[in-house]
C-alpha cells in the first residue's frame, strides 16, 4: 500500500523517544528537522528498497533504491568529491551555499559562479569547498545465491561508495540507488551505506543441536571421507577422498607444537595423473560447481595468474583481486593446473606460504589469502610411462623447481589402471552417510577455530617429533622434497585435521584436542600415500646412481680430459646449450657432443629439454670434490706413465689400432674429435704432428683432428 509523506512522518514520530517539553523547546529547531528528515529517509529506504543480485540490474531499476549482497574484487580508495561550495561576495558580503548531490558532480565538473548572484551586484566571489570521501568498488555476485535469472555473462559491476569507510571484509551488503553512467551507459550503484557480511563460518555458533548430532557422525571408527562424491569408486580413489576430507577439516591457522608461532593450518593438496580418472569430479564436489558449496572451482587454462592472484586495471588504476584472495579462509579448487608455467607458480609460491598477496607494480596493494588450495593437473606423459609415480610430479612446468614442491602438503596420484573398467561400468553410488546440514556445519565449525582453540597433548607433541625424524631419514631427498626438513609442521597440520575430522573436543565443543592416537592414525595413512607414490623406491634408485666416494672420484678424474673438465666448469652454476659451450670452448658443436659421452657414461651430466646440458646430482658432488682437489682434474692417467701402480701394456701406436680403440669408446675417428683422446691413448704429440704432416690426420683447428 502506498504511504503518504504525512503517514511516514507520523510513523517516525511514534518511533522517536518522548522528551520533556522543556528539553524540546531548548533544542535547535534546524537540528530537529534534520533528524526527522533523516529518519523519514531511513524509513522510506526500508519500505521501498529492492533486494537484488547484480545480475538482475536492469533499466527498470534506474533511480530506485536497491540492496545487494556482493563480493568486492577491486577498489580505488582515498578519493574526494565536492559536497558543498560556500561563496562569499567581496562587494556585498552576501554568502551563498551551493550543495551538490553525488550524481551532479560524480560524472562531471560542477559549474561554479564567478560573479555575485545578487541582482545589481556582480561582485567577485571567493569560494570555499567542502569535500566528501568516496571510493570506487568493483563487485561481483556472491556464489550460491538464488537469482530470478541465470547469469549469462560474468561481469564486474561498479559501485560508487560515499561517506563510508571501506570494511576489511570482501563480502559486503550495499544499499544505494541505481544510475546510468553517462559516458559508458552502464548501470551503476551510488551507495552511502555499506556493511560487512560475516561468512557462515565466521559467525558460527555451537548449539545444543550440534552437540547432540555431531557425535553420531564424527568420531572413532566413523568414515567421514565417504561423504565425498560416493559415485567415484576404487581403493586408490578412497585415498584421494581421505586427503580431501582432511583438507576440508583443516583449520586456517594453528600454533606450532611448541606454541612459539602461528603457522598455516589449511592443507594444500595436488591431484595429479591421467586424464578422465575423476580428479576434477572429486575436487569440485565441495565447491559451488558440485554438491556441497564450500569453495570455488576455477580453471587454470582460462584464468592463469590473473584469475588466481590479481590483475591490474591500468585505466582505472585499480587492482582486481583473483580467486585466491576472494576465497580467503575458504577453499579454492584449481583445475588444469598444468597450464600454469613455473614463472607464474613462482609468483604464487610466496602467496601460498605467507598467505598474503602483495602487488608492487604500477599500483600497490596487499590482501590476505589464507586459502586452502586443491589443484588438479595432468603430467606431460601418461602415468604408465613413469618408472616411479612420483616422477610425474616434476615432469611439469609448475613443479619443475623444488621450492614449489615444498609448498604442497599432499600429492595424490591418479592412474587409469587404478580401478577396473568393469567395476566402473557396474558401480552403484553409495548414499552420503551424513546429513548435508550437519556436515556443512561441522566444516564451518572447524574453519571458525582460531589458533588458541588448538590444544596438543604432551604425548601428541612427542609422537610428532619422533615420527618427523623417522620420515626425514627414510624419505627426504633434495631432488624431490615431498618429505623435507620442514615436515614437522606438515605432520602437525595433518594431526590437527585428523583430530578435527574425528571431532576430538572438550565439553564446550570450542577446542580441538590433538592426541597421540590422531598422530599415529594420520601418519599410518600418510605412509600409505607415500607408498602409492613409490617415493622410497625412487629414493633408493636415485641414491644408488648418485652416491660417489673418493675412490670413484679419483677414477673419473683420471678418465677426464681438459675439455670434459672445461664443460663441467661451465655448467656448474647454470645449464648451457651445446651451441653456448661450443662458442666458449672454441670447438664445433659436433665435437662438443662427442665429449658428452664420457661425462654421461659416468653419470655426471644430463640433457634437459628446453634448458640444455646440466649437472646431475652425482655430477654436482663430483665437481664439489674436484674443487677441493684441483690437482686431480683435467689430467688423464696415461698408460705406462709412472703412477706407482702396475704397468699397463702399451697400445700399438699405428693409426689403424688407434681408430679401433676410438670406435670402442664411441668416438667416430672419421669425424672431428679432440686430440686429447689420442694423448689419452698414449699417442705422443710428436706422433700426432707426424700423422698430420703425412696426411693420416686432418688438422681441423682448435685442437680438433680426424682420421683421413
């Protein structure tokens, strides 16, 4: 029913507190009128405000008041807008007050009189301007909100915020009027009222119903992980679901076991392996694209860094925050992670560890990103092509550098042959064992826990220390640091998540209590995962090929010539291509490649696609040894030269015999090779010179020769 202004004022008067007549008489009449007008405006807003989604903005809403719950993805702050101009005439001393509505000065400069407005005066005016604060916000609809119309195209909307301080929360409620921006003809909102929206878990309160319901579904012997996508079957997939369940039950921030500092508590997980093996199907189950809307699903192939971290709108001089910031304290599932490059992962590395995104470019900004990350990626080859499953992790651009591996807590392998095809075809989906509202509330309870809500028993602390030492001794390696020296924090995170998943708490249901049984349980599961990755076998194989002692170093040093040693020297700090080495050593590319064989046979170098020739782990150890024993390098142990050892029979020095020996060593004598090879076989320099004169050898220059 339409209300008249009189009816609205009557309503305001009834709602205002009664005051003694004496006080009313003493009050300023202008202030009283302002209060009434303000209250009338507030009542009008409440009566006629339409609650909408940004996707529902349309021309019919122009000049109408709307209420929107949305997410701030970018902002421009610390701006000022003209509110009032006071003009005083130098001639007649008249004073004029020009008040401006936001829409009148937001999109164009106001016309300010220069001459007195009084008739027959025309004197010059002095102007004093009063400003109001305003900010430009770029917002988008919140996820999982019902709308009368579907979102056909995702686009940020603009809000002009007046006279209000921007809240720290990225999810807000905005009250304002819809206008048309003159230049772009876009629909925008001009707002003077904004308030933060606490997310479900931030305002979570434990009720008596929770205290009654949770023990039924969470606790000893309860397989909580079966709540995750029951349509996906197989023992290997169960391990992935268990990892996901632990991630969902990991608090955002926790204390270390010695209570000395606060560390990341949220688990970061990677699903990697063959295509079409349900990596994404499991991952999206707890997102708005799946069954339980707890997080957001994005695709790296279409988003890349700009969609994950931030992008800079240079025209608007604003930072537009990516999904990592917008899901602060929540969950972000990134599909197609292999599309990201190592450089982009490098930008994400510190953001993941420090849980803060910092921008220091043409625009500077900083935002919290305490986000749990689940990434899904395909390696370059099918899993069956890897001798050990864990090798697939580094066979990708995103994890080709070891520091990026240490930022991830759990790597879960997926293979085509994990699950029998017949079992997949005849599967029957199980029923989710926990009511949706009970499960979601329990996750929000975990996410709302603060570091001071995490308590460790003495037995749990001791077991974490003890198990950490064992894991490091068994699994730690430099080339693939899935288990590394910082894994005590990882085991702590896993133990806290396990305790939360089992709802280990006190009578208040406010604290998570970590006991030794939780540590033992989750570590037994973690070892099962490491066994799936074949990490221990990989380490044994690598160490068998990389271990080198002094005696082997001396043996290799006697085999290497000056050119081989020079190659090692030039690649010890960074890889080099064959062309680069040939230019530095003044040899042909073909000759350089001939010298690789001896180094490769001893396991000192390897060729890395797109990078060049680099040292292996064994090669690094050998070069380190050579730096401490420089006298041993670049000198072959020539036959029959006095070494204090048994004499080796002298090789026949005719050219045919020498060529046969070279062929056995993999050197084609008809192609250019370095004369060091001949010297190493006992051929004297005088003989080499004679063969060149006699036409037996062709001198190619720079120490290279070939047999004619």
